[in-house]
C-alpha cells in the first residue's frame, strides 16, 4: 500500500519566517506546530518538508547552515516523539526556472519515488499560494495557513482550506480533508499553468488531474468561483508570455 503524505512548507508554516534564516539559534517554532505534527503523525501521514531555499542561490545561506537548521528542527521534533520522514529543498534562484522550486512539483515527484507516496491523496500546507498550486499540480489538496506570509497572499486560486495556522490545518486534514472532493479551482488553475509551461509538467500527473475533474461531482458548484479566476487570468488557454 502506498503512503499518504502531508507536504509541509518550512518558513512561515512550521517555524517563524526569519527571512533567509542561516543560524540554528534563530529557529523558532510557530505556536501549535509541534502538536500539529504529532496529530498528523498519529493520523498515519508521512511528514515531508518541502522548502524553497533561494537564499542558497543568493549566497545568503550556505547548504551547511541550512543542514544545521534542519538537524536542529529534526532533533527538537524527535525529542517530542515526532519523526520527519524527509526534507526536500530547492536551492535555486526564482529565475533559474528549475523543476524543483514550488509550485513546480520536482520535490513531490522525488518524494513520491523515494518514499512511495500516493500523491493524489496527499496534502500540502504552506503560507504561500505557491504551496496551494504545488498541491494542485501534483493532484493533491492545498491548504493555506495564515501565519508567515499567509495573511498577505491573494487567495487565487481558492485553496482547499484556509487555516489559521498549522494546528488548524492538521485538525482539518484529520477531521475533514480526506473525506471531501478536491477544490476544482486549484485543479483547473494548474491546468492553465501547465499549458503555459509544458516542460515543467509530467503527463501522468496531468492524467490524474483530468480524471479527478471528470470524477468530481462538485464541478458545477465551483464553476462560478472558477470563472472569477478565469477573468483574473484572462485566457488560461493562451500562453501569456510565449518564450
Ligand atoms: Zn530548484
């Protein structure tokens, strides 16, 4: 049987966003984060951290410094009886157009292969709309937390759930999230993005998304909300910036 994961953004979601944190001394857990991770672990979810660390490309953080921060993060959680199953990071600059920077799904595909993750039943929790897009793109559900940058993020597309913080997000996944259909907005928005950037997408995932759209009974209910998003993007079928 395949594993189901909760992909977790790091800065602004699990720990306070300290803007290119490069010292383990500055590591500070967001209130409720530790009990939240414990709840998810007890629920049987694999805990996988996925973090964009462009500070490495910008020479503001070294890989060694980041590893020291991750060692402390894993260590503190371990003392609390929590096992982080894996940490994946993207060291690239936003302009590198890499495959691994969220919302691209390189890190999810890598985790899926390495840890046998069933991506379509998995979740991502983060404080940026790119975390929600990331989830939609790998075929899972995306939750925006209002900690970190979350309060300032434009909620387009509409996340599957908007949570006060990681604890609220974990509670939603356990109580509700695995039982309800995926948010059509996120799925459709990602198809629009995929059409603009075919090189960063994988066909198997596209089929999963298409299938989930066909199977999704809440399509009509969400159509109205999606039309708002469509207006925002003008024409999702037409590449905005052909390269
Ligand atoms: Zn990358």
